C-alpha cells in the first residue's frame, strides 16, 4: 500500500480501534501491515477479533505482528484459539504452519552461533541502503538517499543503484556515487542488482516507467559495460508482465540466474526461481526451486555461495519475526533449510546476504540500533570447525572416427539429472569436449548427452559411499574431483546394432528375464531419442529348415516389439522383421555358445527426423564461455 492510500484510510477511519467497527479495524490493520508496519496493526486486529470479525485472516496477521514484537507465546495462543474453529482451509493451513514455526523459536534462540555482525556505518544513512553486491573491488547497493527525487506514490525518494570502491568491508567513501543516468532513471525505482562473474554484465530489478511496453510491475533488466559505459537496459524475456520479478543473483560460474517472482504457479507470495543461459546467451528454462525451499510466505533475495549453498530470505520458514536469512544445503537427494540464527537474524527484516569470501560478507537489516531504515551490515563467521568440501564431476564427450579411433566430440549438450528426472545442471562441451558439474554428497545421477545426428546417451554416476569425512580434514577448503567419459555414437541409417545379451531358448520366442533387461535399455533409447524410427530384427541359428527359422525369427522379433510397445513406445516407431538364418555371424557354428550368438536381436534406424535444437550452435561458432555470454542481447537477454 502506498502512502497516499495509507493516509486516506487513516484520515477516513481514524487511528483509534475503540471507535471503529470490526470491518474498519480490519482496513486500518491491513493498511499498517501492507505498509510494512505490522506492530502498529496489532491493536486493530485485536479489536476486530474481539468484536467478532468474520475475516479469518485477521488471526494470522495478528499473530505475525505479535511475532515481530517477539511476543511469541501470545502469537501462538491467538493461532491455537483460531485453528479449531477455522472454516477457511487456506488460512487454517497457513496458521498451522505458523504454529509449527513458533514452536521452533526456542531452538533458534538456543542454537550456537559463530557469526559476528557490524553496521557498515560509513555508507549507511537515515534512508534505506540494501542489497549489497561485491564485484571487482566495488561494493554495489541500492538506496533512496537522494531526496531530490521523490516517488509520489510513497512520498519517499526513488531508489537508485550506487557503488563505492571497497577492499572487502573497508570502503573508500570518497568514491561513493550513483551509477550512470542510463541505469538510474529520474522517475523510476531501481532495485536489487546482480553482477556477472566477469564484472561486465549486470541484471537488476526496476519498476516500470512506461517505456517498457507490456510491463506493469517490477521486472528484471539487462545491461552490459562496454567501452567505459553501460548500455541501455532492456527487459529480460523471462519476465512475466503482471508479476513482480526481482532480487536477481548469478551462480558462481555465471550460467544460472536466480531470482524471486510473484508469477502464477508458486507456493506462496514471492517464490524463488532459476533460469539457465543457453549457448546463444539467452535466459531459458525457468524453474521454480520447489517446496523444500519455497514456503507459503515470501521467499526472496537468493544468493549461491562458492560452496554450493543457497542463501535466501523468507518469512514463511521458522524465523524470529519478519524476513530471516536461511541456508539451503543439498545432500542425499534432499534439501535442508537452516535458519542462520542470531545475530544474523532478528525480529526485523534480515535479507540480501552476499559473501566476498566463504567466511565474510554483507547483508541488510532494518533491526533496531541501525542508522535509519534498511542498513547494510558486515558479518564474519568464526566457526572453528567450519570445513568446506566441494564435489565436482568433470568429463569429456567423445565419439569414434571412420578408423574406429576415439576422438573428442565438441558442442554437445550434457545434462545432470536426478533419479526423478529433475535437471540440476546443464552444460555444452567446448572444443575440448569437456564439461564440469558441481555434485552433492550421497546422491545418484544420470548424465544425459545430446547432439544432433548422434544417439542421446544416458550414463549413471553416483557419489554414494564417496563422501569425505570432514573431521579428518586439515584444510579449510577441499575439492573432490570425479572424472567420467561419455561415448556418443552417430546415427547411421540401416546400420545394424546388436542388442547384447538378448538370447532365446532353442525353438522358443518368449522374452527371457535377462532379455527383458536389455529390451528395457532399448525402451530408454527410444524415449531419449524420440526422433528415430527403428526396425527390430531377429536372427536364428541354422539348426532347422529355412522356412521354420524365418517364422521363428519373426515371432521372436514380434515378441520383442510387443514388449517394447507395452512399455509405452508408439507402435508407429518400431517394426519387427525376421531374418531366419540368412545372416549368420558364425556360419559353421558348432558349440551352443556359437549357435546362441547367431540367435541374436539387432535394431537399426530406418528413419531419423532431427529435432530443432535451439541451444546448439553451428560447428564454426565460437565456444569460449565469456565470448558468447550475453552475446545476443537483442531480446533483453
């Protein structure tokens, strides 16, 4: 709610809950809450509930206001009284979650903490300073300190992006100033900023000023630093016009963008999302980070550390009051979310963490004792037992040449996926065919490798049983590197490929259990390569007459095809053919083993309809990562 709307409500209804009706008290309480003044909403919600309001959300909002005041027992009592008589299932579920959060407060208070925090007084003012980002010896942040630019909707100054030269937390205040006018527009709120790892690209949140057609809320904009100046910011194509897309952050390697959004389909208010940069420098494949991270409240200000941890702020997970800072750690296929505890968190808003090394960094808070509104703080983690173990999987994609020699296969898409099909990361191999992924302890993965005119390949990898015992380590940071190789076979029409270990008993056409396992792998190949149409051919030995063997081989092929179709493969994509004894591998077979080799099953590709792979570049395209990073910004990417 903006200042004008707030003033209108207060002037019309007054500021005395005793004189208002329940409906009027709800309106005043909502006005304070939406203006980020939940403590002042308390008496109005209390009065409305006492007077029998039918607005069930008042109970939840009252409890949240009491929580900010650290009146935790009173907050829980309000919700305990409400839940048994709740009729609104949505509000009831939120109240039950808040009760659960409140029950964890004592544990949060008792949790040992090695963090030390300090107000960065040199740059803070009575106005708001927030969202610190450190890049190339400069500290960037957002502030509304310029009182000459007033935002009429709120009555406060517009927010702009500033920077100051800094060595860690030691700022050179004489260098502090706003970014160029091309970034900081006169009549627009510029918000949180993300700087690419090479320092040349920036994505930041900005309120619409009417120039970006189709955008009515806060959206993400891109600009690049070239020839000593920033380019004209353009909106990212991943923005949702009517949503609030904000708080961007890059992954340490710059290939993933994290941000918060109120777009439809989330789990609460603002949710955290990620997008990947493709080979053409465009942001694609937007994904919600899921219910382990996102809550029914607001989840905002993501930051991914160099140790792979995701830090973010939330008022929906168990915390002390308003926004708290959390750390999400992945291990064993699950994500654990941990409140950083005090003093990093307070009953006020704590958000926007950024590390300039693994034990030091910045964050924002509007806690008591600051210089004004939002202030930037520094922190140090003095945990004596802190040990960082990074797990990486490096590999190469290869194929064979006409002579059968192994050669590098560049420009290949490799995806790291979990057992349930979730894509954790993607990469394109460069000229050296290499890729590199961060992996996590005690997890199993599938590596899926794709390239036009080659069979898509699936290879498994696991870190289960390979986790390092941190108590045995002496170094602060330990990197554990695993290696793998992925062989890619070209798709050649009419080339027979033997399905190893598919055998049939003498004079039988039924699918044996050992053959079923191999056919399952062919089902996987068909699923991974939807563009191929195949013939499945069966062969017999020569221990019967020709006609019998032809009939038997066709029956065997049909049996295998029926098995594959029953596993969900479209019948139009696969045909059966019996070859009998016309194509013996061992023409003068004598032993049972030799006869069994003749009783084989093969498949060959009859037709191939290559997919349009938007992410794949022509072979002569440059592959240096930052030569292509954000290369094409024509659509705002």
